[in-house]
């Protein structure tokens, strides 16, 4: 370690091939490690907070991601020009793109993520499933072959038993998944998924799995180094989903016993070791009636990683950079002892009154909650315009408390404090969920939103709030919230906005 407290052997300069809150999150980890940062940004992001925060910044093209953040050759060019020794891809965009990781390696740049070989394996759901079966990992019943003929698909589905799931082998982010409930639906569904897979991922390979109705979605965080050390950091429950996309996550899961938790953690480590994995990754499982099935591995940092950090005390972004620099993990499995309960709500620019469609625009009022146990990962500020080209996320709101009831109470308080004006947002959705009996009891699964007609309840709630907003009671409450936030942000404990 140097006299300044910087560890010997760390990368000196890192380029972040991403945008928004995740770019800022990684830059903060670099800052604490004494590493210089390079931002790349599109024309649409020229005034973004992460661009202001970076030590160096480079424009990489127009707003659409295909012309900027997905332009691999341009990103490599900027990395070489800036002298960046490593590239952190964040999540989304090129984070799980093995070709990009290979380009980094071929140009002498450290890809801050897993080895290319592990990405190749886990990027193909068919190949990864074959490997997991051979290693003894519990997987969802199904076949490990690419299906192109609808008659063959019907035969397989008949053997497995309807309903089944058609899945794009190269899919991700909830894209390329379709349930088929009968033989009559198969031909059209197979054609549709293959076409979508080809257009989205350049690979039309599709396979079939048994559809497990209304499971819980539970994932385990893993991290390993280049010296063979690999551990898990326990689970996150991600069952509150809309169209296969997560909206709320928590840890620990109310569904797991201590024995199941340990067993699933061991399975996650086995899966990662089978892939020859190092750096951060997530093993996803479906869970129902006391049984679990390995689903897939996400070879990147997850959106919901902060709740794991909150309960374990491990800074995952920091550890990723240390691992990429060739260092050993700072923790053994025995060191990881989760404490308390954490919840994350994804705050998105969406219109509840328009089927939750993305609602980009200018933020004219913005005040983040603060106080004990509250963390905000955001990349916006008052006056910032949310571009129409990217994911609609505004921020991630994370709370920690000693137990689940207190964490829910803290999240309700933080949601009440959060003020966003000028764009539609989904805070009302989270407020409705936090008050729902099934959520409060921890008795929910991936069917939670449609089963309890949550989206309809949110629309009713928004309309009711609109009607009340003309009254003096609501106006006084809003003024009180803004006064509390303003006072807290003026003090020493105010929210760090990264400015």
C-alpha cells in the first residue's frame, strides 16, 4: 500500500462504458480507490451528472445507443486514446457482450468483469444448462437443444407437459421469453420467438423448459478472484416483476429457511466454479413449494446490488475493480454474515395513467429523501432532461433497517419524502405495494402484480391523489416534506449528489 493509502497494483485509470446512475456509482468506487475515471457520453447526455463527475470525458456520438454506447470500436478507440487501463461496462449495453470483452483483451485493456470464456458459456442458455446438469446443479426440467422445427417442439412439449416456456438462448432482460399453454399455440409462438431472438441478439436459437407457474424469483450474488477464491453473498428476492422485469427487490427472502439458504448458496458457487468464473455475477433461481431450480447466470453487476451491500457491508463495485487488478478477495465465505433487512425500489420515469409507458422529459423539481438507513443511487438533478433513448430509470431508492417490518416502514417514509416534478414517475406504484397485505406478509411470487391487480390500484391511487392535490391538507403535507428535505440537505448529513 502506498503512503497515500492506495493499494499497490491497482489499475491507474478506468473508463466507464455506461451512463446514468451506474456510471456514477462506479466512478465513486474509483475515487475511493484513488483511480482516475474516464466518462464516455452521447450528445443526449452532455449535461449528465456522471459526465461532470469524471476526471476526463469524451463524446462518442448521437443519442441513440446504437450510435454511441453500443459502438464497440469507438469505445476501444477512446480507451486507448485516454490511456485507460480498464473498462467497466456497468450493466446493460455491453456488460454481457463477450465480443466486447474479447476486444478489450485483444487491445490490452482489462475488462472489469468475468473472463470471456465464462461469458461465452453463460451467454448461451443452452450451453450453460448442459454444463450445469453435468456439474450437478439443479436446473429447470427441459431440453438442451436448439429447436427450429415446430413439430419437434410439439413433441418435446408433449413429453415435458404443457404449459412450457420458449426461451431465446442468447436472451436477457426479460426479452425472448414466451409461455405456450397448448399445442395449437406452438407453431406461431416458436416463429415469433425465433424472429425476436434473431432481431434482438443476432441468434435465433430457442429451447424449451417446463413452465413453473407462479414461482418466486430468488438470486444469489457471487464474486470470485483470479486466484481461485469464490464466495456467495446470499440472496435477493426479485419476485415483484412486470413483464419479466424487476421493480422491487429485498434481502433476505422471507421464503427461505436457513438450510435452504445455505444449500442454494452452495449451488450458486458450484455453478460459478463450473463456468470458470471470476469477478461479480448473479445466479438466478426459481423457487416454489420448497424446491429451487437454477435458471441462468447474469455475468455482470446487477441493478439491485446495493441491497446486498447494505446487508453484508461488501462494496461490490470496489471489489470488482480490485479483482480486475489481480488482487485477492478481501473476504472469505466465513466473513459474510448478513445483518438486517434491505429493500430497493426502482424509481422510473413512467406514466401510471398510460399503461406505465416511459415518460422522458425535464425534471423541474427534484428532492431526494435522506435520513437513517436511506441510500439513493441516482444520476439526475433538478433541471436535467431525461433522454428518450435509454432505460427510464431515474434512481434506485434503497433502505436498510434491523428487520423487515422496520425496513418497510422506512421505505414508506422515504417514498413519502421523495419529490419529483415535471415528469411522470412510478413512486405511486411503490407506495401501493408497500401497503399491500401480501407484500407486508412476505407472501408473494412473480404473479403478485396481476393477481392483486396492482396496476389498477395504482391508477386509482394516482387519480385520488390528483383530486386531493387541490386541497389545503395535501398542500401543507407537501410543503412539510420539502422543508424537511431542504433542511436535511443543508446539514452535514445531507445527500451526496456528486456535484
